[in-house]
């Protein structure tokens, strides 16, 4: 009878330990799902007309230097630069904080992000220096470099960053 109680006690302890382990795994998986949902929700403005228009306007710019941009840019140009930079900056913050994994961001828009960074990099860097705002677009730049390194390591064709 004492042996039976000891065996049942051991099984009870094992059941509790197993339950805690399974719960921890489920919480970890749930956290990962929540993070992906947050990134996908933040991605939805990329489908909105305002951001799409800003993206394509910037995509077609002929500005190659900060001085040229500062001299010729309209208020709409400034707005579009800020809108596009801020969107990708937010994704860079998600990456930096571990909320968004690089493979998810790669799947969502690596090509678009790298193309856009190559287009706005001289403008963002010029604005940083001119306005003494060292962190403007910084997470966007870091994410672009991380995606560039990932695609380069995998041998995938993409816009080369300078």
C-alpha cells in the first residue's frame, strides 16, 4: 500500500511538471503568434492608398543628393519622404526589439525596402547631418543592412546597398 502511494505521488509530481512544461511551450508559441500578428497589422498601411502613393512617388524621384532635394522638393515631397521613412522605420524598430523576425520582414517586403532605402539613403543621411537628428531613419537603415546581408549570404539577387 505504501509503495502504491509513493508511485501515485511520483506520477502526480510528474503530471504537474509535464503540465508546466506544456504550458510554457504554449505561452511561447502564443507570444510568437502575437508578435507576428502585430507586425502584420502594422504592415496594413502598405496597402492603403496614401502610403502606396507616397511609395511610388518616392520610387520615381530623380533626387540623388540632399542638396538637390532641399532645393527643389515640394511640401508633398517632404511629406512623402517622411511617410515612407517612418513606415520602414517602424518595421526597423520591430526588428531591433525582436518583435519581427528578419525572415518575416524578408518575406513581406525585402525588395521594396531595399529599393526604397537605396533611393532615400542620401536624403535621410543629408537630413540627419543638416538638422543634427542622428537617429532619423536609423532603424530603417539598420533593417536595410540586415536584409542586404541576409540576401547576400543566401545568394539572392537584390538592390545593392552603398
